[in-house]
């Protein structure tokens, strides 16, 4: 029950008047399908601009949890508040129009053109056609789909990666403060996936949004999340930053969940700032991960590095891991 | 080539009728299709939301589909009478299954991810239905409507059986008259209509999913317009007639009657021969065609209008025999002659009534009749080795009764054995059986002998002028000459075409003959 205690403590912290009120507050959410409890007593809060990744094995209830946020699934118990207001106080459609929604199968309307698909929500909201057209063009351009070429195409003319970008544009079209994503990159091949994920991370549009993203891909979670909610069998196993989950696992499930990819995750989680004292850094960016620094040193990526060798970096990394380990044991 | 010429001649001659029937056919198809769309599409949508009910509803509609169309009409007549209502109702029921099923399958075929995305974006259920599900289901849905339309154009030919009009009037008239040109005259336009409906709906379908609104509007506008054709003002009159297709088509039926009596102002509908009596009985129509000795005349209290100008050829019943039989057994001549002139129209009607309506055994009816006339004697004990007399009949009660009378007379007054061969079907089968010696005797009608078997030139028929004695004399002479067969003496009754009215109505209007009817209509 340490996780619940943690959530509770976080909840208390968030109620300190100085900190901004949570955009999303989920309290004791429950859902049963028949006798099967899919989501059990889940609570969390999200601040503005935060990206929360719902992570867990297949069938852990993460998609159900996501769909309860926009009422595609109605909970059996507990509550969801958006900006302090219970979601059940407004019609589900109104609620959903205020949240972007991206799913794995994309679900573009096959009889609508790319531009019409992107314009769905603004049209539902009654925006002016000219404004919708301008917004569509801007989004397409930003997502590297030149409007002149793509705006009039039908979804089936696009590749999977292009379709997913249109799906993302559609979710962002009405500039919703919240975006929900259900395995948005799940159907793509690894290379396309990495590319789109990078675009996604660098997309200015998304920086200010509060995002809830479902995935079963650990690397993806670590790459995108501000915080991760790790679920198993409908229960929260741990809620925290990637680093907390990796170095301060709340239970055995959390530890074993990352076991297979532990080293890769550690390389991507620890930054130069974590492993080196300042004099080693010089002009190198302290937020560069060890993994990125290694790639630069071995010539697979371009970038500036400090005055250290691979051997020094690895030694410092090993020492940093030991420090984390010791800290956890205490 | 000859058929083609005859076909165009027929269309040219019947252009007015062809147009009217085509409009009616389109009207019936469109009206039933419209109803089926209005009921079937919402039902299909409802099922798509509640798939649990789908097997039951689709199964029910499927059962309807398997009911033979003529039987379905038969079920509907007691409930809805005759006319457009039962016809449209039957067509509607046939159109339901393809429309419900395709709507249901069409909606279920929409990718769930698309629907989920649409809902997730904030579309209401109505918006999801109108902007996502219906447009995407449209091709499948329209395919169902097209199927239903083509089925209905075909089944609508049967509307002619319940007085609802349509191209079936030509088709069934042609079948009854064994007239291929007339069948084609109705069947070809019907086939053309099926193709036209299919093409029209195909056009609507091609409007593509993006123009659902236009497609729906086009459909819901076009169908009532087409159906409206059925409601075009039709001729009305003081009395309404209901005729069988054969009567309308053959020269000595309605066309002859119209010519001879100047029978105008008598609007008519066409319906199945089996239904005309019912229709008159239930006052759906006032004047019908029928046979003058039909048992239903008695059963329904109908009045036979006297054919005072002899428009209908005489159909006097006469036994036709092989002369060899009479030569071998001369005593048969007097035995058979005992029935000469013994059976009047009303007596025969009564006997038919007892067979057809009271379901009495023809043998018992024959025996009872002979007893009344003092002709009944107990059959003699069978003598082994005596020759057999074979009596044939067509398949209806009147003929069964007649040959049972002859059988009883022969068995009781001679030592000859008798074999009855009932159920020889139509005229031609009896006639060929007699010629080949498979039977020795069957009752034939003078008019049938003249028009169906001898088929003389029209000039000859005209020269006979419908006089019973002249016709009998002609067929007797010609049968002797051509086939070596002998017509004996008439039994007395004339089973010919007749116009019939309900007894009370005819009495109230003072109509006893066809001339009276014609006069009344022209008043």
C-alpha cells in the first residue's frame, strides 16, 4: 500500500495553495467487466503540461483507465475531475470535444479527406471554415505533410506513419488543453515509430498540453513520460518519474518489469549531470543522457561532448549506478 | 422474326394498356420499396445496436422470404381483400429481408476503430450514425435496396392476380391463352423495369458515401414520385368489374363482349381466376366473368346474366366417342342416350356446388342424380373376360360427375366392365387419348371442339354465329371427317363464359341480361 500512501502524499502536496490546481484529478476509480475487476481503486493527479504514461502489460487495465477519462467507458466507482469539475456534470460529447484523442488504429474517417478529418472537431465546435482551413494547413505543415499535396487525399492513400500524423493533427486541431493517446505508435514499424516519436516529442503544439498516453513499450514510456503510472491487474504498482521507477522500485513487480531492459533504461535515464562533477562537463549540456553522450563519442551521432573518453564516461556511469543502489538500500 | 412482328403489333394495339400497366408496375414496386426502406433501414440500425436480436429478426424476415409469393398473397387476401393493399403488403414483406440484413451488415462492417475515434472526438450518437456509420454502410445498404427492387419488380407481376394491375396482366393472360407473344409483351417490359430500377439505384449508390444526404434525399423523393403513378386517377364507373386474365385476353371474352354489346363505362381490374368469385362475393367488384355451371354461383348467390345476343360461343357438353366402340357394342348407344338433354344449367350448377363446396363424392352425386331421374339400377355382377369401356375426363368436378353417371349406367345395364380415367388434364390430353384409343369416351364442349381443337378460319366461326345447333353440327361433321370421332347428343347444359353479378344487386338494379347491364351503364 506504499503506492497509495505515495499518491495520497502527492495529493496533499498538490493541495498546497501555491501550486497550480491539477488539470486532471482521478480518485478511487473502479471498473468491473462482469466479475473481472479491470481497474481497481486508481487515483492520480496531473498538473498542466505534464505527460503521464500509463504503462503495464497487456490487459492491465490501462486502456480502460484512459477511456474513463473521456467517458468512452463509464466507471463503476470513483470520480474523474477535469479542472476541478466532475466529468459527469457535462454531456460526454462536450467533454470529449475539449480533449484530443488518438488511438492505435488511428480511425481516420475513410470517406473524409485528410483536411476534413483534421477539421472534424473544430466543425463540431462550430468554428469558422476559414479558421479551420488555416489551422489545418498549419498543422499539416508542422507535421511534415505539405498541405498542397496531402490535404485533399483520402486516408487510404497515406502510409501508416502519415495516417498517424494526421490522427495526431486531428486530435490537436481544436487546440485542446488535454490530449489522450492510446498506443499511438503501436501499429507502426520500429523505424517509422522512432521517427514519429521524435517528432512528437519535439512538437511545439504538445509542449503545453497535458497528455495521458497509454503504452506497453517501456522505452517509449521512458522517452516521453514526465511521470509513469505502472499498472498490473488493474492496480497501481507505482506512480513516479522514470527515474523513480527505475531506481526506487516500490515492489518486486516494478523491479522485474524493467529487468530485461534495465541497462538500456539506465543509460537513457542518467544524464551527464548525474554521473560527472561539473569540471568534467565544460561546455557539454548537463541534460544529455549517458546514452546520447556515448553515441556522440562513438561517432554514431553528432554533438558536442565534454573532455572525457568512453572509458571515463562508463566508469562514472558505473559509480553513479552504485550511488543510486546504495541510496535505495538505505 | 414473326414473333417480333407480332409483339410490336400487340404493343401498338395495346399501347394504352401497356402504358397503364407499366405505370402501375412501377407504382407497386416503388411504393412497396419505399415502405420497406422506411421500416427496414431503422430496423436494421436498431439491430446493429442490439445484435442479440439479429438472429430472431433476420430469421423471421428470412422465413417470410421463403413463403412462395402466390401463397403469401393467398394469406393476405382474407385479411386485406384484393387490390393494391395486399399486393403492396406482400411486396413490402419480400423487400424487408435484403434491406434489414444489408443495413445491419453494413453498419456492423464499419471498422470499430473509426466509430471509436469518432465518438472519442466528441460526436454524438446521432452524428456518428449520420456522418460515419451510414455513409460507410451506404454501399452495402444500397446493394440491399437494389436486390429488393429487382425482387419486387419480379414479384409485382403477381399483383395481377389480386386486381392490383401491373404487367402481370399480360403475362398471365398470355399463359392462360398459351400466347407467347402476349407473355413477352408483359415479360419484356418487366425485365426492362428490373434493369432500370437496378441502374437507377446503382446511380444513387455511386453518389458515393460523401453525399449521403443527396443519396437519401434522391431515394426518398424518387420512390414516392414513382409510387404516386399508381394513384393517377383511374377510370371509375357505376360498377366495377373483375376479370380473369384469360377472359380479358381472348377474342371471344371481353373484347367480343365489348364489341357486341357496346359494353362501355365498365372499368375493370384483372385478378386470378380462382379469386374472381370471392371478389364478387365480398363486393370488391360487382361484375365478374365465370363459367355458367360453376358451383360457386350457387354457393355465393350470384346471378348469371343472360347472354341475349350470344356473344359467348356455345359450350354445350356432349359425349365424344370412338365409333368402333358403338359398332362393337351397339346396345351402348341407347344406354348413353338416356342422359341426352337431361341436365340443365341450374342442375349442373347444383351438382358442381355439391362436389366443390359440400365436398361430396362425385360417384355419390352421380348415383343420387340417376335415382332422382329413375335411371338408377344396381350394377350387374362382373363377368370375367368381358371387354372394358374406358371413360376419360378432364380434371374438374363437372367431368368427374358426368363420367360417373355414364359408368353407373353402363355397369347396371350391360355386362361390360368400366374403367374410369379421371385426371387427364387439359383438353388436348383427353383428345389425344381418345384419338389413340387409350380411352373410348369423354365429355367435350362444343365451343372447345370448335375453337381449341378444330380452330377453323375466323370467317367460318363468324358464319356459325354462335348458334348452338350450327356449332354442334359443324364440330360433328368435321370430327367425323378429320378424326373419325363421333359427337353424340348434347347433355343439355351450356358451360360457357358468363357475366355474373351478386344476386341481390342485380335484382335491385333490374339487370338480368348483358343487354340490361350495358343499358344500365350507359344511362
